[in-house]
């Protein structure tokens, strides 16, 4: 099998011996020319060239290679340009490795569970720059399901260089509060708005205030003979219920005042290394401005510029209007999280109390809720 060819030129006396030698060894000469009476130029199979070269050396002829094609040329090219070939191989290996790493993590529809999702990812060593080819997606999904019991469904998918986590938040299962006789009791305090009874007898009416644990549908019904018989109570009781939360916000805040001293530090980094010729910032307290720029066309190589500004910390009294807004927003959010973010608010209000070192906001949310569940 022919893997390549060698074009050569031989100079010397009695070159007719070359023809006889080729016939003896079954070597085919192609494109034979005689540039001069004492030289021959021809093309042979690359595997026959060592035979011709050895014969030329025994005869004292001068032999030179004019052109090499095929696999021998590639071998010679690789040998002469070892550094270039190694660089190309390393570049392709790094490009392949970078293409199989995770460079973006998308968490969708996790709501208040997003922090727990990120914690599970951290515990499983899932981070930006992680090599994702050997990542066990099913094992990660099971870890998320086992930890996040408040979610009804979790999907984990690796799309190229992105890891996508899609969550579906669960809704609380319907639970009837019953005693040993089959009565339904109130799950929490509230004011009755409507009662629908499937089995049993209602014990409350519209506008009546009930306490947690109070029987609201009794597990008995009147039979055809006017006698009372025991049944398992079933029904829906909607009531106005309230959830409260309080937040205390201090009336002072720490502000930073620049001293006028600045320091700039430049760092080159990738998922595998980080280098900077500048020493770390020596300021005790500082503000920092960070700018990152990607300088690698394919490989993830970045340049980070940090500008440190030395500051001093000083306490400052805050505006009362700002305190009210911040405390009420936090209290309302906390109350809504306590009640459940999937519930619609009927009414809300906030009460404020000035304290020696801050302001206290008590937020109350009103919902219409089935207290029999």
C-alpha cells in the first residue's frame, strides 16, 4: 500500500547502476528525468526511499530530497514543528475541556427555595467552571427532591455549557382536622364567611368568630326516622384569617467616607489558575469597584480590574420615612412568606412603634382561607 511518495535527485557517475538496482528490488521509478548527464531526478514510493538512499551511499552518490508527499510529509512536518503541533494539540484539548464545562447555572421557578437549591448545588460541588461531562444529572435531581420537600417537581438538564434547574412549587395537600368521632375542627382562628357541608351538620354561621380546634362541622346527621346518626364530616368552611409578622429596623446606619487614597489591582484568571503581579490591598476598610473583561476568544480567560478606595465608617441617623418604608416592606414580605406566597391577599395594614434605637413595624395580612383543611 502506498502511503506517500518521495521526489529525489541523485548526482554521480555510472547512474545506470541505479536502474539495475531498482529492477532487482522491484522498485518503480516514476517521472524520471536527466537534468544533466550526471544526475537523475525521479519519484518513488516513500517506503522504497531508504533502499535507494543506502545504495546511493555505497556508490558515493549525492542524493537530495526534492519533495515529499503523503504520510511521510506529515511526519516530517510534525517533527520539525514539534512546538506548533504540541500547541495545537493543547489548544484543542483545552477547547474541548472548556466546551464541556458548566459556565452558566439557570434556576427557574424556585421562588423562596432558590437559596436551598443553590446550597444543594454547592454541596454536590456544582459551580461555574465545573467539568460537566461526567456529571450525574439523575443523582443531582434526586438530591434536590430529597432536600426540597416543598417542591412538587424538579427537573435538571445540561444544555451545552448551561445547567438548567426547573422547579414546580408544591401546594399543600388538603387536610381535614377531625376528632375520633369524625367532627371537623377549625385549623386556626378566623371569622366565618361561608359554609358548605357534604356530610355532617354545620355548627357555625356567617360572621361568627371561631377559635382553633373548635368543632365547625359535627359528624352527625338526622336520619329518616328523626334520629341522629354518626358520620364522617366533610365540607368546606371559608373564613377570614390573619397572619402577622414584626420587624425592627435600627435608626442608625453605618456610612463610609472616602479618605482619598485609592489602589488598583489587575488579576488574570480562569477556572484553573489566577495570577496577579500586584499585591493584595492593604487598606483596613475600603469600597471596591470590580470590572471583568473576557480576553480569551475560545478559552475562558478573563482580566479582573479592582479599584480599592480607602474609607472610614461613621454612624448616621436615618430618616424616619425611610425607616417606615423599609420596616413595613420587610414585615409584609415576612408575613406573606409565613402565610404562603401562593395565597391572594384580601387586606393588609402595618402598625408602627418608635423605639429607643429604632422602629418596629407589625404587618398584618388578611386572607380568605378554608380553615377545615
